[in-house]
């Protein structure tokens, strides 16, 4: 019996050892995940292997949502509006909108009509580069048309002219104040990025205090500098900013006090747009400026010769459309001298002979081609020079 008992214990021990050998022991070594298994909650940016993803699917994710109520929402477009001896540009990117200046007060109805034509009921950014009448006057027309405004940028919050005070008044009605941005500030316009370049300090004149903005969309970029002159341009160069741009909106209507050689060498634009009025009092654009643009081999477009200019970008290349005279020579090798007949005062609504001793200040002057044009535009003759 004792032998039998020992044999039974031995057999039980053997059985227990065999069962233990069949049980797996956990190990702390990490387990590799097969590369062909992708968890549903992992996004492509988190994967470091060489798997290829459906590019169409990724593009669909990254593509901005379209705005079906806005016919301008499908691409990046800049409209350089024909506002005479003034400046205004309307920009659309992915359904987001920006108005940079609005021309003079006499352009208010043109700005109003433009927004109405394109069904623009909201402006995300409204920019007054500086408070001179030929840049701020028409912004009231925009504010009278749209139902809402996002942000208003300006170089000043106070300026003692009727045009600027009207701008502030209509902004107040929208519950929007003027924000003065700082150099190096950035913000988004749809998928485009806007960089504030200037003014870099407080200058003695409003032209150099102009806001300067660089808008980058894909591989293309647009530079707007208001009426900034030589000193502001040199200061921008000194900062080391990347000033290169595909399109340059030429400063100060083509005045030779702007668009200097050093600035052009930094920007190196393919296209330049000059906003000015036909036969204007100042002779804009000056031949010195045109000569510098020729030397830099820049293609020039001009609102005085071609009306509204539309530039579209797909992020890589540009296309340009003009309201008229698409093939006209805009930058001749010899200056073109044209005559003008009357100068209007945008504040008093009087018009004068060019040699009248009571001509208004430069920023209040409006070029009027003929006497009939002046009267038809709502101006009365000056009692001194009797035009």
C-alpha cells in the first residue's frame, strides 16, 4: 500500500508539471503592429511608415468649404477697381472677403454697386491704408451696402476730414472700431495668409504711415503699400522682411517718390498694378517710376488705361483680365503727356481751373476731364477762376 501511495503521488506531480508547461507566461517586450493594419482612429500625420494614402480623400479633407451664396468663393481673386485718381482693391479667398481702401467719396456708389453685383453682404476685413480722402472716401459706400463687417484695420483712429469721419460713423453703426495692427502681425483670409509689414514707426506724413500688407496664397503673393514712400520702403527693407511678391500694387498711384530701385530689387514682382486717373493733375504715373519698372522687367497694368483689373490665382500661376485695352502699351519708353481741364474739390463740391489760386489740398482734389463732366458729377464752378 505504501508503495502504491508513492506511485500515485509521483504520477500526480508529473501531471501538474505537464499542465504548467502548456500555460503562456506574459512578457514585457513590446509587440510590433503589422504595417498593413491601420487603426480607424489614427490620422495620416501620425503614421511613419511608407504606406500611400488616397490623395483625393486627403484633398477633400483639406479643401475649404464653399459658400454657395457667394459666387466669388471658388478661388483667390483680386479686383483692382477703377476709382479714378484713387485706390481700391477687393479680394476674395475661399469665400472670405477683404476690401483695401475704397477710392474717394465720389466712388461710394461704384463700391456699393460692385458689392451688389457680386452679392457680397458681409466683409470680413475692411482696410483703410491711410486716412486721405482718395483712399477712405468710398469705404462709406461699402459700409452702407453690407449688413455686417468683421474687422476694420487702419493706420489711424482719428483724422479731421469729413470723409474719414463718415467712415468712422458707419463703422460705429456696425458696432466695429478701427484696429491699428502692428508690424509682423498675421491673420488668415481663407487659406491665404496676410502679413502686416508697415508702418514701422510714426512718420511725419500720412503717406509713409500707410499700412503695408503682403498676402500669400500658395506660391503666389500680392503686396499692397497704400501711398508709402521712400522712407517707409527703406525701413521695410531694413527689417529683413521677405518682401518678394508676384504682384505689386504700386504705391502712391505711381509717384516717383515711391517704388524706389532698392525696394523693387527686394520685391522683384512679375506684375505691377497702378491705380490712377486718366489725365490726372499730378501726372501719375511718373515716368521715373515707369522707367524703374521697365528696368526691372515688370509687366504693368493701369486702371487709367484699362479700367478694372482682375487677377486670379490658383496658388501657382496667375491670370489677368482687364475691362478694356488688354493689349495696350501701358509702359511706353517715352512719357505720354495728356491735358486735363478742371480740378474738383471733393469736400466743397466746387471745380476749378488748374491754375486757380484756391485749389484744394492734394488729398481733396478730383480730376474732371471737361466742364460738362464736372457739372454732371455734381460740382459747381468756382466763383474765383470761373471755369
